[in-house]
């Protein structure tokens, strides 16, 4: 029997292993990084958070945002 640590449950974070960088989101959506910055400025893009000087994206929220755009 393995001794596994329980994972904390949070309502704002996904169960992913890590948050995506803007380069990750750019590759996933197939759009330039600059487009993501423009969408963010206009409040049109996927939700993100600023950690220090870096933007990070929850992959589940990016997928949900994309689903809402193609539905």
C-alpha cells in the first residue's frame, strides 16, 4: 500500500499539475503571444492571474473560455 498525500481541494484552482504560461496558452490556442496581451488589455481573452511580473493561466479555465467561444 502506497502512502499518498491528500491533495488540497480548492474552488479557484484546477486539479492540473501546473499553471500555463502565456507561451503555453499561445501554443494551445494557436495565436501569437501579442494577441493574448491585446485580448487581456481589452478583457476579451481567457482569464489569467498575475504572479509577480508573470501571467499564469489555469488550463481548465482556458479550456472553458475556449468552449464558450466556439459554442
